[in-house]
């Protein structure tokens, strides 16, 4: 049986489609039937786009469209009312054509609860991937905070299902949790205990965590009994006297603890790598990488002063590999290396590789700077490549082809230098920075 999907976008090709006859010279007696059949096809299409049909199944979803489809087509859009909630990865089978995966964000399998019973679900078929991409809102996209009953500390820590925000009582340390997959939840601790980093609990910085009264964790179960701790909020940093002062270092020096400070948060960025220059015609240099980043909460009771070293930005170069940015550090407690310099690119020498980003270490949060833009096909003309960004600064802009200028300097702080073109040199990377947030 033909449907609206059998209609052609070329008017002359629609003389006869199924029971609809709009051929030249058709008998007058066929006009009313063709008009009615056309209206019926449009009504069926209206229903399948408006969510009038209800599916069956939860993870193996079946749907009768009313269009009697015989094949899926690129861009085919279908809306339906879900007959049940999914519990994991799901497939959709329309008119018994065959089951195809339903994905979100282009190629990600559904998580439990992404589809709720009664939800209007809109999907579109993508022929290359042979799947249905979900266009409607994910039901599990919004997190509502509901206070559950207190949880007694134990190993493993058992996460209840009566809420997603729990007080953890007691001081029994643990290295595992019992929790359903796809569960977002927050834990607040009523005492000191140690959580062990491992395959069952992934902690920031891959280090064990000792809690204090009032500390809070935001967690997500990527699979059953497998938890990623996404953030840690300590009571020391969010209560007491609060933020008292901030010291910012853009040049090397010494941090000295002010009176009355009990906790500090230190964050720092390494210097950006320099960009490399080009040579005549279409040979361009590669850009420098962004500096690494590190952040840590430190108890200040045992601290009085720390040496602060600011990593310099790497120098830009002509027809040579540019300089690497310097390492920024806060004593021996945490540091971040600088981004690597970009390499030059010529027909007989140089790789044209963009500089890699620097890396942070010693912090609860350590991240790598963005790599600089690398070489392109030397057979065509191109502008310069942009430098890699750091956590606190963007990379230098790529210079347009035939623009009479050196590569742009990386942005403060820690941005990589942009590359040069033709005979112009690359831009320098930006220097690093240390910021110390001081709490009473």
C-alpha cells in the first residue's frame, strides 16, 4: 500500500501513486476518490507526526504507523506516545520492517529512563548509521532533588531509591557503592570517613578522599555499582568565615598566608607554547599548545608561605620549532606544565605538528590544555592556525592568508601562540598565573 512517503517531489511523477490517480485526462468519476485518498494519506501523516500512535514495549519498541511502510528512508520523522519507560539501550521497529537502535546526541545509546511512559517521542531515521536519532527532549535530562532517608555508612554504601539526596551517617569508610545504573545523586556526610578511589568509585584526581562533616559529593552511576564522583564541595570552603581575600600572581614570587586563614584554594595555569612561522607561498607554521591547569583545596594550618613560580609563555619562531611554555607551580604542592611549541612546515623539513597542551598535577582537578592547530595540505593556500586554549586563556588567532602580520600572541593566561604564514613568525604563548583563594 502506497503512502505519502511514496509521493515524488517532482510534480510530473505523481500521476498515479497507489490508489491516487491524478493522471492527465483522467475520468471525472475518479476525481472524488483521488481527492479523498489524498486527504486520508495526509491525515495518516498528520497522526504519525503528531504522536497519535502508541508504541508497545520498553527497550524493544514496536510501532504500527498506519502508513503501511515497507522501508525506512533517510530523514523519515516519526512521533509516537511511548507505551513504556526504557530501562537501557533501546530499538524501534516500525511496521515490522526491522528493529533499529534509538540513540541520543547522534550516536549515544539511551540510558535508563531516557524515555518515560506517556512521553511523546520524536525520532528521525539516519540511513548511514542505520538508526533512529531521538529529536525530542530526554526524559531523564532534568534532575529534581528529593531528600531521601539517611544512609548509615557501610562498605559497600547502599544508595536507596527513595530520593537522590542523602545524609550519610557514621564514620565507616567504603570503597564501593550499591546503586542502580543511570542514577544521579548527592551525598552529604555527617562525619569523617575515607572513600577509596578505584574501579567502583572514580574520584577527582584519582586519589582517595577523606570527608569532613558537611562535605557534599555529586555522583552519577555510569553502570550498576559503578560511580563517578563529578564534584566535591567541602564544608570548609563553603561555610565558616567564607572568602576573606584573594592573591593573584602573574610573576614569580612568594605566597605568604595572611592571619586568620584556615583554608585555601589554589588554581594555576602553565605558560602557553609559542607558534611557529611559515615560509614563502603556502607553507605555514603550526600553533602552540595551551598551558595545563590544576586546582586544589588545601588546609592552611600547616602552611606559612610557598614559593610561586610563573611559567613564561613560549617564544614564537620563524622557520624552526617554537619554544615550549614554562611550568607554573605553587611550592611542591601542585603544578602545571606549559604547552609545547608548534613545529614549522616546509617541503623538505619540519613536521608541521601543533604543540600539545600542558598538563596539571597535584590537584584534585588536573586538566590538559588544548593542542595547537597543526599543518594542512601544503598543496593549497591557507591562513595561519589558532593556538590552543588553556583553562584561563584563549589561543592566539590564526592569521589570514596574505595578511602581513606575525602570528597572534596567546590570550592571558596560558593561551598558545597562533602560527605565522609565509615569512612571518608565529606568536608567543601567554604566561601562566597562580590564584590563591583564602578562606577564614
